């Protein structure tokens, strides 16, 4: 049983999808600001690259540990109240960081503690993202492409805004804006009018986890990608933000890292627009080709070429990342039975991000031994190897796009689509 794909051109902008879109884009705008705000704040407070890696790793580690439980709860109860509660908690945490920064010099333990709580709250939020869109939209590829473009716009605007704020005022104001985005997201989610929710039938939490694992482990294309993503998490996705921030800020100033991340967002917009129009028969193979561009990001951050070449590297990397993300999200959400999608998505997310905090945590010590630029060059090499692995892995390469599978539960006229918020996306 799989999720249906509506015909291209099906009406997308219903009231529900519009509310969901606003909730997602403002939340993604805040999320795009956070790495810049956190990186610059931790560096400014004197905790160094190791501090940045530990804070980011605390958030990611907590997220990876608990996201599977978030998926079980979302299938068993209802994802919307869970997501609203998560937004409220994250709003309060960001305001708390800003308040302490205004009041004095927050210790590293406080930043780590708020990161842990933020990761837990996001673990409760993220699984519902996948199951909500089938209730508010129709065409998976179109919805994925629109959401990816919106994420690109957020990625373009968020870091630039954060860079300007931290350069002209302080990182505290960036956290305040981030808190406001969570508040807007909560209000929009509360305004959704959805079909009655059909809770997943099951016994204990453990049995629900086993059922989700069975669905996940039975699909070679799914777990193959996650295994590749675990390697990339340690050597690429984990180190690239703290090391890239240290390298670029040192060479070009605080605002430059924000501009680089913003151009990565421009690339996301381009890649998302291409993905809306291009519907490859073998989506993950096409996405793997696009991922050959992603190593340009750590390569540019490590090589530190002319500033405009640095931005170009981030832009091309963003385009490849966005195109892959649309193909991946569409594949996951059209191949997995809807009543188990939250749990399978949770395993997918957990597997793909669990290695990231390891990479974030070792970024500082490793760079102290071999150098920041050398570590970024290693990330570029491993990133290229990961993209090639996607292309040569049989189940990934051969997976076909779903054409007209059966209808899934819920949503306007019971015609689902999907979100674009999967972990390797």
C-alpha cells in the first residue's frame, strides 16, 4: 500500500495548505537563522569551535534519540497538538537564551541545556510534518517542490538576516526573531481544519516501535540511504557548520558566514524549482547525480577562494541538496503506508541524524589536531564518495517513481500529498 500521487497541476493552494505553508516557512526562516546565531554567539562568548560543536551536537543528539518516540505518539494520538506544544516550548527556550544574553554572560552549560530541550521538542514536532501534508495538499512532487523552494527562500533570508543582526546588534535579537517564528507556526497549525484523525491501532509503545522498524528495515533502498547518511553525518554534515563558520568568519568577518548560508538558500530555490518541473522515473538516482554538487560547500569553506567563488560553491551545493531532497521526500512519502508513515519517518530521521552530533562534537578537537581547512577538505572528499555511493547502490539506483497508487487516509477529499521534511533532505 502506498500514498497516491495526484495528477500534475492539481490544485495546491487550499486554505489548509496555505496555513501549513505559512507555518512551515516562518519556522524554517527561524531555523535558518539559528546555526548562524548559535555559531556566532558561542564563538563570541569565547567557547570556540568545540563549544559550537558541543551545543549543536547536544541538540542533534537529543533529537535523534527521541524522534522515534515522537513518531509513535503522532501515529497513536494526533500530530497537531504535539507540534503546537513543541513550537511553544521552542519559543520559550529561544526567549530564555536572549534574556540571559542581555542580562550577562550565559555559561556553556546553559546553552547546552537549552539545546537538549530544543532537540527534544523538535523530536516531537518533526514526525508530524510528514503526515500533515497528505491532509492539506494533493500532488506530492508539487508540494515537495514548493516547500523546498520556500525552504530555500528561508535559507536565503534567514542567515542573511541573522548575519546582519549579529554584526550590527547582538545574537540575542536573532534568538528573539526565531522565537517569534515558532509562535506564528503554532498559531497557523492551531487554525487548521482537518478531517477526523484515525489513530494507529496497536498495543504498547514497544510494539508500535517494532512495527515501524519492520516497515523501515524491509526496504533496502530506505536503509541503504540512511547508512550512507550516517557516514556523511560524521564527516560532512556534522563538521561543516562549526568548521565552516570558524573558517569563513576568520577570513571574511561575522556577516560573511550568514551571506554564504544565504546563497546556499538561493541554490535551494533553484534546485526546488527544477524539481517541481522535472519528474525522473528513477528519483533517487537523479537525486544522487545532483548530490555530486554538495561537496562544493565544504570545499569552498576550506579552500577560501575569492569571496564570490566561495558564494558560488555554496550556491551550487544548495541546488544539488534541494533537488535530492525533493526526490527523497517524495519517494518516502509515496512508498510508505500512510498509517505507518510517522513511525517510518521517525526511524528514517533518527538514523540519518544520529551520527551528526558525533561529527559536530569531534569537529573542534579534530581541527585542533589537523587544522580547520584540512578537515573541510576531508569533508569534501567524503561527500563526493557519498554521492557516488548513492549512484552505485542497486536498490537506490533502481527505485521507480510511484505513478498511481491507492488512496490514503485523511485530508481534503482524502487525497494526500507530502511535505518535504525528511531527514536526508
